[in-house]
């Protein structure tokens, strides 16, 4: 069975709904993780998504955060947030079972500034997530971790690694926290198939002609445990939505698996 998955920070699902619906009809993914939906649950547009055949699990809040899973198949064991005694942060984390695959969709805190408390919260968030993986699966299981992780892991993942070093999304402490979480048992599915530089999923609105000039970051990721990553057949970034009308500042990242 072929499985097409995608992750996309839509930066407000209501503002991006026409673009999202058109993209879903064009690309026909089986499983999608959305981040930064910025919609309280009673305002989430589940109806139009259902009209396209997608079941949706979502948790959000007004103007901030928000995660969702869209799938053509029934999800089981859907959980939101952490259960470790700290802040649950339900609008940033959803886990579920999609057939034999455990899915983890995350919107990791951006961190604001290195000297801001949210940067420390971001680092701790990655460590909490690594412990949370143990609650839902084992490294030998097929697990898919997707989302806007707000980290560019390697120099190749930012357009100017020397100048941007120290930014909250390209800071040694942030990349180390990401790698600690990924060391639970994950493989970078995109880099398994694409090694070229200039591959980015985020382009700042404030940068003039950012896409055309290649001024981007790869902060959105699809990672899988080895047993699942070995079944991946391709991965790619779809720049179409970022170049379309009223775009998000992020664009979809996709991968296909032969299950």
C-alpha cells in the first residue's frame, strides 16, 4: 500500500482554507499534519475537509498555536499534549495511531529570543517530547514524527548559516535539543532522499522575493523510525502553495512510503 504523508504549517487554517482545499484536491495526501491552525475548536473548519473525505483530529486556540491531523483512514488512540505533570500544551502536540503507524504531530515553540524564557521552554519541550515517545511506542515500531519543529538541524538547512548562527531556530542549544529527541530512533526522511542545498520549507514574509532568492529555512520535518524510513520511496517540498495567493510563510513537505 502506498502512503503519501505531508506536514504543513498553515499559519491560520481559516485564512488558508481555500489554498488548503485546492492543495488537498491536487495532491491527494493520505495523512496530513497541520500546525499553527490558530483556530479555537468551535471555529475549526472541519466541514469542508470532511466534504473532501478527510477525517480530522484537532486542538487549537484563538490566534495562536493549534495542531490537526487529516486522514482518509480512522485514527485511533488520539491524544493531545503532554501527560508528565508539566504544562500539557495540547495545542502543540497530537499523537495517534494510523493503522500500524504511530503518528506524532508537533508545533514546537519558536523560542522568541535566546534570552527569553520561551527559549528555555523550547529546549525543555524537546526533552519532554523524547520522554513522551516512550509512552506511545518503541524505537523498533513504525513511528512518524512530523511538524514545524522550529529548528534547522544542519548548516545546509539555512540560507546563510554563518550569519544566522545563534538565532533561536539555528542555535547550538536548539539543534542539540532536536538531535537528542531524534536520537530516540528517528531518521530524517527528507534527507534520506534529497541531499542538495537550497531546500527550504519556510520563507519569511518580510524578506523581499524570499523564494526566488532562496532566502529560506528548513524547519519543517518528516522523521521516521528506521523500520518505517526504510520503506520511504521519495520526499519533496511543494513550493506551489508558498507561491500562490495569500500564502502561509511555510510550504508543505511530503513523503511517500510503500507499506
